[in-house]
C-alpha cells in the first residue's frame, strides 16, 4: 500500500509538468553552446 501512496503523491505533486526538466535542459544547452563556441574559436587564435 505504501507504493500506491508514493505513486499517487508523485502524480499529484506540486511541480507543474516538465518545468524543472526543461529549465535544466535549457541551462545545460546554453552552457554547452558557450563551451562549444569557445572551443571552436580557440583554434582561430594566432600564436605568433
């Protein structure tokens, strides 16, 4: 009976859908894009 209660609690939790997941994906995407841009532009430096 505890499992059913836990599933019911998760089903009616206060989180509004995919909000926290989408927020995390957006933050990770932005950080990844910035890192990728830095990594790619790093090769265009002149080391003279």
